[in-house]
């Protein structure tokens, strides 16, 4: 039986920061129960990145929905036969 091996490509991310900030991050990592500073940084940044992306995508979707809505209101399509028939049926019910 053959097994598949999945190769995960990795990239490096280096940064320089003030020692006070590094000490603060290391303390937070220890108190948070992370194995090391790298795990803390990656986990925290990933959570924040997903939050920012989700929030931005909601705003963009909301903007698109608004554009579609206002376009429909300002430039409505003419009613098709089914809608006209439904309106006529409704008017007939009201006049009874």
C-alpha cells in the first residue's frame, strides 16, 4: 500500500524589535501556555489576520449589497407577466 507524502512549503519571517517588546511577548507566551515565542506569535497573528480579513470581507459584501439594492431601486426592471398577474390577482382580492 502506497502512502502519499504531502510537502508543506515554508517561508521565513524575521523581525527586529525592541528588547522590552520581546520580553513582553515572551512573558505573554509563557503565561498563555505557549511552547515558545514563535508559537505565540504565529497563533496570535493568525487569529488577528483571520479577524481582519473576515471583517473586511463583510464590509465589501455589504457595500456590494448596497450597490445592488440602490441600483434596483433607482433603475427597476419592468414587471414580467407573472408579476403583473400576481398584482392583478391581489387587486381583485382587495376589491371583493
